[in-house]
C-alpha cells in the first residue's frame, strides 16, 4: 500500500511523488540548451521520430559513447569546448523516452541483448 500524505488543510494525496525539486537547475538548463541546439539543426522534437528506429537508437548509443570519451579525455579543442555532459544528459533523456515507448523498449532490449549485456535484472521505474 502506498504511503499517504495528509496536508495541514486535511487534503490527502499519495506520498510517492517524484522529487523534481532535487534535480539540479544547472543540469536542467544545460540539457535544455542541448535540446535547443537540436531544434535549430533538425526541428522541434525530431528525435521522437527515432524512438522505434533501431539504426537511430544505435547511432544515439554510439554518440553517447563519443561524448563520454570526449568528456573523459578530449582529443582536440572542439571536444574540450563542447558541453559533453549536456550531450550525455540529452542521450539519457532520449533513452528514457525509448524505454517508455513499448515498441522502442523492445528494440532497445534486442540491441542490448545483441551487445551481450545481461537482461537478467529488471529495474522498476516510477
């Protein structure tokens, strides 16, 4: 049974609520700016067209790895100046959207299985 929260007014609600107030504003701003870069290049919410596209998802996974490597050990000035952490945050947000899409989640599971990653652990998400 879910925890119940009772307010001073007597109003009640489920006590299980995501804590958006704990997400750092700087992180949100930087990821939002990264989304804005995408709008300028590809249009509003273009990434959503790829939520079920195996090749697009693979491309995003590879791009995520590129930004992780560039963050850890930049090879040139461009890599050092790019906001790689924001790009990683964007990719994480995209993958969360893929997982939330029933068909996209199946595509991602197949990709992960092909890469030999264990699917034994089931993570419960809100």
